[in-house]
């Protein structure tokens, strides 16, 4: 549509040839074409990355650098209602250990169910381990009846009270 001042603005049906952004402005104001607007956004892309980093940065750091990584587990014993597992891993961050939790999973789409666990190789002291390779212990998990896997998580307090849960093992039954 051609306005009284001779400028071409976008029509409502989108069929005009020169599409201008901001057709509702007063006469004499600067109008940008779509390509000029996209060029401006391209030049300011650092701003979008900065906002994304501020919003997603803490989550991304936890994914890249968890408290415990490269975990491995070995089934030591298994019976009709329990499984005993030895767990090892690498502690990468200096965080304070809070607790260990276990869950059973009946199917991939079903919610996790609370399960019981206790450490069988020694008493669970609840102390934090130093950085580096750690032996997380040998744990008995139950009940396993009806479950297709058992999951063990450790919870840590990091960075001024921010709690992190790390999966130590997921044992297929």
C-alpha cells in the first residue's frame, strides 16, 4: 500500500512488494526493511548468546561438569528381592555430600518408586570424599520385585547451598 507521503508499507494480506517494518509510525520516522532488521539482529547476536548463557549457564555447567562422573557399577550378588552393587566413579567438584537415595523403575514411562538401600562393605559415614577416583561402596538395593532397573543417586550441596543430585548407577535387572 502506498501512503500519502509516498512510502510503501506492508499491507495486511502481505502482498505488497517492498515490505517495511513499523508501518504504524508517524511520518518522517526511520523505517527499516525486514532485511535491515535481520542485519541488525545478526550484528547483535552476542546479546542473544549472553542472555542464553545467563539463563542456561548454571544448568549447562552441571551437565558438563557434574559432581560425580564416569561412574561404573558391578553386580556383586542378586536374589529374588534384592541386588548388591559395587559403585565407583570420579569426583570432579568440591561439594559436600548429603545423602544417597535409591529408586526402582518398573518401566521407562512409569514413575520411579522409592527403594531401600544400605551399605554392606562398611558403615556409611556420610563424609565427603576428596576429588579424584572414589569407591562409593557396595550397596544392597531392595525391593527388586517387578522392577526392570534400580537407580542410585547421591545428593550434594555445592556453591552456597545449591543442591545437586548425581546418578551413581542404574542397574538393569
